């Protein structure tokens, strides 16, 4: 009897939720930075938007970093926890090279609150989306607990394992890393600069599988350090990085008191771009936004969210809205640039420490405007091609030969296909 009443109540509640959601233009699935950015942009575009996520009230687990100028341009330059006047790289030790570009650690809580403020009127549901069924007027999303939500358009921002969107088959590489926020007795890093990439020697490390250090010093007692494999296929186990990080810190003279926080990083890179013939529009990690050369995606999500919202707002017909949404998430030009960047990633996968150093020496020797745009993912096709040509011109004959061989391999052919839109 009591069970029956409970069931009826649950049914009524789920019906009421579906009714509320029936009024939605857009339902965003996923509560990471991409989901919040997409939902906030939809609200700003005047769309009735709702958000469903399984970690709505939790802090985002990752420490996001980004370039100061880029964050300012995206309107979130004030939402940083710490910033550094400059970022440096050590490609050929001991020379530390200034990149002449400020870097910041994003205030994740602040960024989430910034979006949440724009979503004051938007309904949010704590739960996990399981399935989506489509008809002529919209989509019904069923959550794992049986509740149903309905909207004209659905955006999947469920991260690297998309919640609802179909993904093309592919063979991505993986960035893996182990990061520690440390309390230290002393460290050798300057306070005004952060070290974006340190390919200095690590005692005992295998030169065939290079890793680099990423280091953000906060004060003389606290520093965040991360040992990273830029990209590997298959993924290098995260725990492989522990002895390397320990050995590197010892070699650098970092005297550790204790580990305050641990960050475990696993990011698929160079995933195939999502098929555009589906009603669910993927966004963020789910849409393959992770930059094939850096592992970053946040700036791309912030940059493309308004275009996605405008595209979804432009059509009442759900099919047309989905088509426009896909085109906004992955414009044709951006697809071509990505094909070339992914080819660049394939090249890096195979390089040992000596060749990786030669490659980055060439890379950071190109004009800043070009490498900046390359890393930001905003480079035009000619800009990416020019950067690659310059890097090619700067490297040794042996590396040139290797790059040429790679260009003739299946991956090179794949890149050409991507460039011509095949
Ligand atoms: C440790 C680490 C550090 C990183 N550092 C940076 C950085 O500095 N800069 C940068 O740009 N990128 C960085 N990245 C890349 C990173 O993957 C992305 O920037 C970002 O987290 C991806 O955002 P997202 O919103 O697409 O996905 P996620 O952050 O993965 O968020 C997806 C959310 O959706 C929820 N979800 C999934 N499925 C469902 C479902 N079925 N129903 C409801 N909710 C669901 C998930 O629980 C999660 O909360 C880092 C990644 C890691 C792992």
C-alpha cells in the first residue's frame, strides 16, 4: 500500500518535471565547464534552458590553467586564483626560455559561480541522463532513475565519455599526468613566472618516452608540480609518472614537506570529430574540443558557446536546430585546422626525448603570434600550415626525414582527407 502511494507520488513528480521541461528550448546534459558555459550562453541568448548533471554541487575536479590574454578576451580574466607575468619553457636544458605571455590558474569555483549566476532562472536536475528519443517536436531524455525531461534541443556536455551523443570510431592518443600541490621547505622556481614545459633531464628516465614538468609556484612554500606525458598511444599509466616526478623534484632541489593535493590527469587527444547527422549536439570534451597538441579545451568551449546558443535559437524545427548546432560547434574551417593539428599530434607521439626537444625548439622559434594561435586552437589554416612549415625548416635533417615518412603514412593521408573535408 505504502509502496503503491510512493510509486504514484514518484510518477506524479516525474510527470511534473517533464511538464516543466516541456517548456525548454534546450536541455544541456553535463555539469562540467563546457556544460555550464553552453547553458549560460543559451540563457544569455534568451533560450529557456535547463541543465542536468550528476555533480551539480561539487567543485570541478581539475585545476584549469590558461593564458591571461585569452581569458581576458573571453570575459573571464577576473576569475583567476593566481597569475604569472610570464610562462617559460626549458626545451634544451639548462636554457630557460621566456614565452613573453602571462599565464593564470583559473578560479574554478568562481567560474562555476559566474555561470550559475546567469542560470538563476534555469531549472537544474541532479541525475544522470541515460537515453534520448527524438520525434518531430523535440527530444525526451530519460534519466537513470526513470525521470524524463523534454526539450526541443539537447546538448551533450558529458565530457570525454559522452552521455548521449554518438562518437565516430577512432584511435585517440592520451595525455596523462600526475600533479601534486606541495608544501615545500624550498624550491628553485621564480615567483613571477610559471614553467609551462620543462623537458630537462630526469635521472633514470627512459629517453624513448619523454615527459615534462609543469610547475606553478605560488609562494616560497607552495608549488604545484605535474609530470606529464604530452601524448601517448596507448595511454601511459598515471602512476608511471610518480617516480619520474620524485626524481625530477630531487634533481631540481625541491625539498618537499608534504603533498597537500593530488591531481590525476587522463585526457584523450585527437579524438575523431563527432558525426553531424545526429539530433544530440555534443559540446566540450564530448565534441572532441581537446586541443590535439596541448590537452586544453576550456578556452575553445568558452569561445564557441555563444555561437552554439545563437544557432539553436535560430530554428524552431529541432532537426534544423541540430544541424545549425553542429555547424556552430565545428565550423568547416575549424574542422580543417583540427585535421592538421591532429596530424601534428601524431608526429609527436613517436618522438623520443632528443627529437621532442628539437621539435619544440623549432616550434617556439616561430613568431609568437603564430605559435600562440596554434596553441589556442584559433589559428587559421594558413597559419597552422606556416607554423608547421617553419618548424619543419628549423629541425635537423634526421627529424625532417622522420616527419616526411610520417606525412606519407596513414595518419598523413588521414590529415589530407580531413583538409579536403572527406
Ligand atoms: C586533471 C585535468 C586537468 C586539466 N587541465 C586543463 C586545463 O588546465 N585547461 C584546459 O583547458 N583543459 C584542461 N583539462 C582538459 C579537460 O578535460 C577539460 O578542459 C574539461 O574538464 C572538459 O570539460 P567538459 O565540461 O567537456 O567535461 P567534464 O569536465 O568531464 O564534465 C562533464 C560533466 O558531466 C557529467 N556527466 C557525464 N555524463 C553524464 C550524464 N550521463 N548525465 C549527467 N551528467 C553527466 C560528469 O559527471 C561531469 O561532471 C584537464 C583535464 C583533466 C582531467
